[in-house]
C-alpha cells in the first residue's frame, strides 16, 4: 500500500487538499493500484518554518497565499 506524504504551507484550503489527495490517488489507480490502498497524508507547515533558496518562505513569498 503506497503512503504519500505531502507538505503544504499552512492555510491551504480544504478544497485544494481534496484535489491533491484525489489527484495523487488517481496516479496510483492508473498504475493498477486500487484507490482504497492509497494513503495520502497532508502536513501543513508555516511559511516561517520553510526555507527556499536560503530564505524563509515567509520572507521570499510575502504576497503569496496558499490556494
């Protein structure tokens, strides 16, 4: 059974998470794995705890809000 860990910024909408889970599950279904065997865990991380290119995401992406 595949277990997929997805990390997103805090504040990602429930609808966006639903689409992430659905899309990842669909990829595994296309590989012949039954959907009930696929587990997707979504972890929300505050932008101030996420680094990109040597900067905190909270500073680098000040004006970007999660979907």
